C-alpha cells in the first residue's frame, strides 16, 4: 500500500520530469480556462476511504494547491454493510440498489456523515480547506417507494450551494444523501448522484477513484484509453465484457452523452490521479466519447491542407514546402476532425514516426493516447526523434524502449532489440533534414 509521503514523492518526481514544467503548465492552462466548479467531479468509492484515505487527501489537496477545485462525492458502501451487520439491521438489494427502510437510512446517515467528516479532516490536514456538504445539494424524488423504500432518484442539484463553497476557497465534499419533498432524507445511488452532478455542472473531467485503477481488458490488464466512437460497439459485443464491466461502460456512456464533447472520464487510483490528469501518458483508463479514428495507407483520401495545418498548429512552426512531397507513407492514423494524428513513413528498412501531432485545445481529452494506441497495436516496432524542448518528451521517454541523444535530437525506438539495427537506425534518423523552416541541420 502506498503512503502519503510516497504520493508526495510521486508528485515531486512527476513535476521534476515534465520538461521544465511545460507539460503540467499546458494542462493547467487548459483546466483553468473553465469555471472553478466545472473543472472536475471526482467520485470516491467507500473502499478507497478505508484503504487509501491519506493518499486520496494528498492528491485532492494538490489539485486545490495549483488552483483547481474538484467537486468531490464519496460513497460508503463497505462501511454501511459493516455497520448494518453490527447493528443487526437486515437489508436486501434489488436491481443493484439497496432497499432502504427507516432503520437502514438511520444507519446510512450515520455512516455517510462519519465518512464525510473523516475525508474532510484528512484534506484539512494537508493544509487545504474543505467543507462537508452532507445533505441539501442533491434534491430527489422517490425512485419507487413500494419497491425500494427510501431510495431517491436525483432531480436537481443545488448548484448555488456548491458554488458558494467554492467561492469561499474551500473544496466541497458531498455525500450520497438526497432530500425528497417534505425534507425526507433519501439514499441515492453513487453513480446516479455522479450523473446528476455531471449533468448540472458540465465538468471538463469526471474521475472515479478505485482500488483497481482502471477498466481491465480480457487479460486483466488496465486499458489505457477507450474511445467510444470507435470502441464502444466492439467492447459491448466482446464475450469477456459482462456483468459489472458492461454496466460500468453503459453508465459511463450515459455520463458522457450528457456532457460536452471535450469531457472525459478517468478511472484511476488516488496515487495515480495527478499523473492521469496532468500527463500525456496518464495512469489508469481514460474514456471519452471521442470521434472516429481513420487510417490511411497512402496520401490518397487524406486532406493535405488539414494535415499540414495540424502539424504546424501542434508544433507552432511552419513546415518546409517540400515536406509533404517527401513523405513515403507507411501508415497515417488521423482523428476525424484532424485535431490529432500520427504519420508513419518508410525509412530504409525501418518504420519512422515522422510526426505525432495533437493541437493544443485537444490535449487533456485523450486523443493523443487514442492515436498512439491505435498505431502501436499494428506497428509495435518503430523509431522517431524529438528536439530537447519538445513538451511530449516525458511521454516519449515513458513509451520508448530506449533513446539516445544525438546533437539537438533525442532518437527514440520501440520494439527493437537488435543493437546493430538500433545503431544504424539512430545514425540514419539523426541525420534526417529538418521539417520546419528555420531549423538548422
């Protein structure tokens, strides 16, 4: 288990490896462009509060310290199960929801208030002001009183209450207790409460903190990114996607359909939260509605003007007039909007990543990860180069199997283990003429 000190060390190491802070500054600028209450909704499961409370508080405090205020919602399922058992209160679940009578609600109220106080105090210990919002922020109607008892379906978020806490300089931390007509407290499902917050606040980021730290593929490995535009039907038709995984994907899709296209859902661990939010590589699973990803085997069908504009926008440089004509295309992976793309060419007997480009306003959406994952899957062996000042270098170092500095360049490779080939490849790539006007050989 990680500790608060190890989380802080991770943050310090992360910041020190970000190309003089360029990577984090790019994300901070993007996140800071939205209203403070629209940065992120972060849902914290009850198990996390039991097992990783201090790590969670440390990560939340860091966000607040850099000027970002997440709207935090927490559950308390495992704690409630234990408390109900200790008090001898029998409950049952129906359709995945806890049937809640008056006795169950009394226990739930005590548990949620206790967990809220615990998280608020843990954040305050990190030197950041936090305020618990136990009830009042979520208005609800009875979902089906005969069937579920005192279980509510959110109907309205009192955004003024949340905004007031944010304006005071504190981080709002909400429970899953709603208020029904007449002032009756009701038990609200955590995913339903999260969806209501998302629909009301329209945040840029939606984050689920879990112990697993992501959605797992059929081999039990964390999937780094999911682009629903290209992946949803494939996943829902996969035999290994069943039960909780299927429900989670459907719920995330509902969340994203109610949000701006730029919104994404991140599923990660508390100690991976900062890397997930502030680096190109991330840590966990990033899910977005996204856009179609198109693949080309030649320049045919590719829009030259849009491709050139993408590269020049991403690098903030003017391409040489002969760049396009000199490309010997192996494969091009391009987002439908031409906001992100990868151009792989043939270089002797190597595959060379000539350009990996993502426009500034697309960073933080997960497009870069989607593009990278798409071409690496089919072309696992390739090489590329980058100038020392490139803000993507931290991501490149994490993704490459090796690198060598040569003059103004760092030459990277992935999937190659033959040192004779690597040596030949490095010399060839480092000697390539520059693509942009004004670059020296």
